[in-house]
């Protein structure tokens, strides 16, 4: 399997595994609702199945996403702002690792234990990092003339801070889980939509010889 096929496989595996984690987690977690509960509440401190979902859910998903980004980095055709955006996509596996090292308290309150406070602060950073990352990736050279894909990535990036603000509003507490999952779906689609534009040049073109010294005119 060549590197680009491995990268695509890791991306699809990450998305499918995360989806399975969400559905299995909600099925085994007593009283859990995908409409009203945050993803981080799967392993809230002191709740049922917390340890199992920490390692089989959050940790494995973070590892898969990290493997995808490591494999993809040498292939990604990015420069300038899109290069920074690609680096900021590390906020995605970081958001799942956050559930491993700083799980939230039951109910994911604004105030709580040290772990909850750390979870809240780092959660803001990774959410804004994901939004900025996918928005900046939309400026990659391969997406320049793909208007609808570029627009989708930009709108997804803008949606992250907007939806984050909506999720923490008390009046929308019964819908915050759904809002969060809609963001997850938008991010997954953004990664899928941008895959070929970001990597297709490397799949079709050989080594870059643009810096290879050219012989002097008239030399043998």
C-alpha cells in the first residue's frame, strides 16, 4: 500500500471509528442522549463505563487521527496560510486526548474540579484551533478553483466559534449534543472533500526536480 492510499485509509478509519464510538457509547451509557449531552460526557468522572470509553473511545480515536496527520503531512500540498491551517488540524486529535487526560465532571459544568476547569480552558483552544485550521486549509492551492469545496471548508471553520457559543447557552442545553455532532459531521466532510485536492498532485506527479541544477549552456 502506497502512502496516499494509507493516508486515505487512516482518514476513513478515523471517521468510521469515531462514529462507532459515538453510537456504542450512547447505547451503553445509562441516560445518555446524543441530542443533549456533550461528547466529553461519555467518560465524565464517576459515571458508568467512563474508563472503558476513555481508552477504547477517546484514546483510540486520537491515535487514529494522529496517524492520519503524520502520514498525510509529507503529501499535503499546502503553503502559507494553508500550511498553518494543516498544522492547526492537530487540534482534532488533541480534542479527543483532552477526554483522556482531563475528563469533565458529570454534566460538564462551567465550574467544577481542576480537571473540569482544565477541560474547559483547553476545550476552547482546541475548538478554535479546529475552526481556524479547516478554514485556513481552504486556501490550499489545490482548492483554489474548487469553489463549493472551498466555501464549505470556510463555512465549517466559521461555524466552530459560532456553534461553540450556542452550545454553552442554557436555553439550548437540550440541543447542545446535536449541535456538537453537526460540527463533527461538517469537519469529517471537510476532510473528505479536501482530500483529493490536497494530495492528488503527489499521487500523479513524480519527484519534484525544480531545484535540480541545470547544466550551463554550451557545456558537454
